[in-house]
C-alpha cells in the first residue's frame, strides 16, 4: 500500500483506514485518509504493510533521527507494538491500551514518557505527570532507553503510606530522657531505669558502649519536639534544629520526612548504607520495608541515579520512595521497575 511523506507527516490512502480500525494505527482525517506518525510509518514499512515513494526505511529513519529524541521514541514504540499492545500518541509521549483493546474499543491503561539514561529528572514534573495520569485513572510509566538502546520500564506511583492504628512504638509510652549534647548528636547515659533499652525498642539511638546510647540529630530533634527529651546544656527543639542544620544542609528536609513518618506510626532509621536518608520499619521484628529519600520540590537528579536506587531497593526487597517536599505538602513518589 502506497503512502506519501511531505517531510512532516505521512498520509496513507483511504483503504489504509483498516490499519486504524483493526490495530489502532494513526488517525483518520476528514478526507478519509490515514495520517500516521513517522514512528508508526516506520514500523509499518518494516513489516511490509506500506511503502513510501522515494523513502526507504533507512532513509526515513536517518532523516528523522536528526531530531533529538526521535530514535529512542521509535525504539520504544516498536518494543511496545511487538509486545502486542496498541500504542498511540499523548498526552505524555504515548498512550498504551491493554492487549486486545484499541481506540474506540476500550480505554488506554498507561500513559508513558520516553527518556534517555542520561536525562536529568525534575521530580516536580514527574509528580505532575503522575498526578495527571492518576486523575485520568491510568498508570504512569517511564520508558528509559540506555546507550545500547535497551529498555527499562518504570511504574511511577504516588504513594501515601497509611497510618498504623496499632503502632508498636506508642509515643505516650515513652518516658522523658535526659541527653548530653555532643556536637550535633547527643547521648543518653543509662541510669539504672532501663532508659537505653526503652529508647532502642522505639528504634531510637545506637549504643556507644554498655551504658551510653547516641541519638542521631533527627532523633534528638523529634524527641525534643514531642517533649520526651531534655538536653544539657538546655536547648529548645527550634534552637537544636537550627544548630543541626548548620552541620547538615539536608537536615531540614530530612526532619520534615522523619517527623511525618513518626506521626503515622513508622520507625525511620538512617539509610546511609543504602545511599538514602532513611530505611523505614513498619512492624516490630520485621526487616525495613522501604527506602526513603527527602527531596525538595524542585530537585533534579540523573535518571542513572534513580535507576541505581531502584535496583538496589529491589535487590534488598524494599520499596524506593522519594519524599517530595514543598511549602504546603509532602508527597511520596515510588519508582518501581516493571515488565510490560
């Protein structure tokens, strides 16, 4: 079947409408002709379904590959088609229909954005697009193309960790402790009451020796805020937070996330060995279930960093959450590898 390419769009004759009706290719124009995206045309040429006078597959590909992002867009399109899905454009890069469904005969399930492994990721944009997909009752995906043109798919979820009604660490059961200020952290000395063991049961602190328990700065600040700690020399929670922030430029963001996780009954501990701010426990005697990284709303990071984070989290059977903070709210974004 012959089609025409004018340098910007591909048009196939009216009889090509069967490609749309059976497999969701292109869009039917008022003239009855089928308008195809170049990615669609390339795929149909490769399958021997259409021809374009003066344009071989290689010629059409090489000319359009000069447009930034085109090649990876075509690679993703081809991969999704070969997995048996119908895929169309927008409102992100592609809409994907469940197998057996197509435009006019079913609803798309996924909205997908195509990225390179070297792209910088703006979390505020990811959040906005994930929220758009959620409002449309669809799942938001990223398709990341590496330098060898291999694909990795990620599902992006807006995650809201649920409040634990029966927390194993009830704040009201925690006695008031006295700690000695030591630079940025502080430590509690066992006084015979079992205070160090009590704090450990609340997932607070690490033993320095048999009688001294060191509290991390976020733990010190939280305990001061809830009235369960006094410091020597005396310091309010606000004064301590300002002091800790001078030592750690990420302290304020980490404290917002730590405070929130504690408020819903979770127990955050440092996630440094995993390269993130917190590992989070939700049940006594269990392994931590998630890694959480505190992020300002306008943070950008390399896609390669996110990929490493997700791979590590999955390898240790944890979820990977980025806690995105703005002035009014905090939202958790979960990145999870998936197979289409």
